[in-house]
């Protein structure tokens, strides 16, 4: 009799442990969401590279060109406060062809960061700068002044994505989702997807004198989360 009771007790403990483990089952999935919003601000990085055998002359050439670029941009309606120095550099250029190091010239570089709040005006601003003496274009970055609503939509989309993944996993395993145990936000990020053609490329395509073409930019606002679901 005692042996039977012991066996029944052991079975009870085994069933209880299995039920507890089953009740504590979890599914953890990641979810992502993305919302595209139009950019309303662009930062254009461009400037001048001037070469001369005299370091002060090279620097003077770069400074004169930058001053002319500033005037041209202001004439195009860009506010002076939106035209800022981004980078200045002067380096020596050497010739090693004769087996010895010989100083040949100095290269003075000066770059401006130009904030343009009218996307349609970006190409015109670049053309005005190059017309005034700019000869380097480092790139364009785009941003949106208000992405709060887009961030909220991206987070909701990430949660829905996580729910769908968890449901597929639960169905495949023969489980049922009972609730959410934990949610961790991995972060919300923004990145631009602007497309810019250089003035040289645009001219070649049109086979005529053409200006810089900057297409309307879209800003990607994305969110990533991790969700743990309770299942049984």
C-alpha cells in the first residue's frame, strides 16, 4: 500500500511540475516598424580646394572663394546664420618620383555646411555655390523637423509585427498566447533616403548645360522592440 501511495505521489509531483513548466512557457520575438516621412530640411556640405606653391596664397584663394560662395548663397535667399564653416584643412603635397621627398605645393580646403529649409531650393543653392567658385561637394543629409508622430506609428507597427510573429510560432507549436510578459524597446531611429545627382551627371544626361537635380527625400523612421509572450 505504501508503495502504491509513493508511486501516486511521485506521479502527482511529475504532473504538477509539468503543468507548472507548461504554464510558464514563453515565446520571445523581435518586431520592427518603419514609417516614411518627407524631409523638410537639408544640410549641404560643399566647399573649395585650392592649390598653390605658397601656403598663404593657397589659403587666401580658398578664403576668397568661400567669401564669394557665401555672397552667392545669401543672394539666393539662404540666411547667413544657415551658412557655417564645417571643415578647414591645409596640407603639403610632395613629389616622390625622384627618389627623394620634394615639396611641390600646398592644398587648402575649406568646407561649408549649408542648411536649406526648402527642399526645392537645394539644387539651386548648389549651383549658386559652384558658380561662385566651389569645386567640392561632399554630400547632402536630410532631416524632418517633427518626427514624433512618425515615431509613434513606427512603434505601433513594431508591436503588431511582434504579435504576428508570435502568433505564427504559437500556432506552429500548438500553443495559445495568453498575454504579454515583457516589452523592451530597442530604439527608434531616423535615416534619410535622399537621392542626389551631381551637376556633371545631370548635364551629361541632358546633353546640355543642366543644374544639380535633388529629388524629394524621404526620411525613414524605424522602431525595433523585443516582446515576450506567455503561452500555454
